[in-house]
């Protein structure tokens, strides 16, 4: 809160997620959803995100391939603008 004008934060948001190990030491699946409304007194600026992911482990945890698909949505005051996201990532340790 700003002590000068006594304005407080007027937003809200949440994130929910979870995952399950489909095959021990090999395959992990996850899901995530989040919603953010940073200023409830304005109609704009709202955001939503939904993601599904798979992580495939090779050679224990030294190599991992991640696949992620999702949708990010921004509210412009009238409509939700949707952006689809696709990611493939390879991680490895030396």
C-alpha cells in the first residue's frame, strides 16, 4: 500500500497446477492454469494461461526432453485475444 495516497492493490489472480509420474524415472505429465486481473477497477489487462506438458527423461535426470502446448489469452476490454504456444526443449547436464 502506498502511504501517501492510501491506495491499495485492487487486483486478483491465481495459479493451479499439478502433475503425475506416468512411468517412474521416464515420463512425467503436468497441467497448469492461471488467471490474473491486476486492476479490478479496469476492464482491460486480464490474462489467462493454460498449459499441458510432458517431460521425457533419458539417462536418468542427465537428459530431458520437454514438450509443452498451451494457450495464452489477453483481454483488451472487449474480446479475448488468443495465442497458441508450442515448445520443445532439450536439456542435458555434463
